[in-house]
C-alpha cells in the first residue's frame, strides 16, 4: 500500500515538473518571438554624407536589412562590433532608438582634391596625405594636373618637394566652393603657376597670390565666359585695375 502511494507521489511530482518545463518552454518561446519581432529594426536613418543613398549605406553597414535586431545590435556595439570600411568615410557612429529604429552619423574624410595616378583617382587632404584611392571619380573636388610623381602610397604624403603647393591647393579648393565655381581641372605648370580649366576657357592665375580676389572677380565674369573658347589672363590682376585680358582661340 505504501509503495503504491510512493509511486503515486513520484508520478505527481514528475507531472508537475513536466508541466513546469512546458510553461518555461512556452515563456522562452514567447520571449524569443517577442525579441525577434518587437525588436526587429524597421527604420534606419543617416546623416553626414551625400555621397551615398540610404540603400547603399545600409548595404555597406548592415548587409541584409531583414535580419537586423536592435537587441543584438546593442550587444554587439558594446562588445565586439567592428566597423566596416566605406570609401570616403572616416568613421561612423550608431544610436539605437529602441525598439526598432537606428540612426547612423557618418563623418567624411577631409578631401580637398585628387590626382590621377596609374588610372586611379588618388584623393588627398589639406596636408597632402593620400586618404583614399578609388576607381570612382568624385565630382565635388577638383582634379589637380601637372604635378609629377614617381610613386604614390595610400596614407602617405604626396611626394611634392615644395609643400607650399598644398596650401595653394587648399586655398583654391575652399574658394572655389565659396564662390561656387566649377572647374574641370587645376593645372600646375613647371614653375608652379596655375591654370584653371573651365570648359573651353583656360584661366591663367599666376603663382597663387591673391587667389580669393581673383576667384571673386572670375565669378563676376562667369556668365560672359559661357560658350567661349580661349585664354583668360588674370596673372597680373589686382582689385581696382583692368589687368585682365581674354584671347579667343583661333577657329
């Protein structure tokens, strides 16, 4: 009789344990389902660059957007997350807006101009450091032509003997943006005098003095130069003088 009662108690305890396990499994399943669905990222926003579309940035940073989970991403960011390399982007930061939003702030590399070397575009910063090499041509920075190089190494300075050239390039780049002047290229002659190529017009600027004043004056003449072909000589320009000449190309 006592043995039968003992076996009954064991079965009762075993049944309770099994019921508890089933409940725990259901709770775990519900928690897992909630984690997968409630914390699934449905919106990603970006700021800091216009070089890429949102879709391109998502492909670079996240890959398959359908599998992004904010909980998992938050864990990764605190532990072993490795940022991906994106051309022309120095770094980026992510902010998770739980449960389902992510905001990404990108910081572009500081690029002032580029040169062409062995059919590649070599982009450099204000100090002349080559910060990016690409088969892609970026339209909002000027091409520098005429400087000669034996070799160019990524993350190293451009091998130019006269480093004052970089200050001239930076000054030109900043003022071209300031006055919204689009140039096809900036050419340096052997004596480091400058020629700007704008369509079929070559603008002789001299050796880099009074660049801001010259570009301001050039902006005023921009409409008059449209459709012309020839050489605009501004080498001896100074404010308040008429030392500007234009020589048309022979037809």
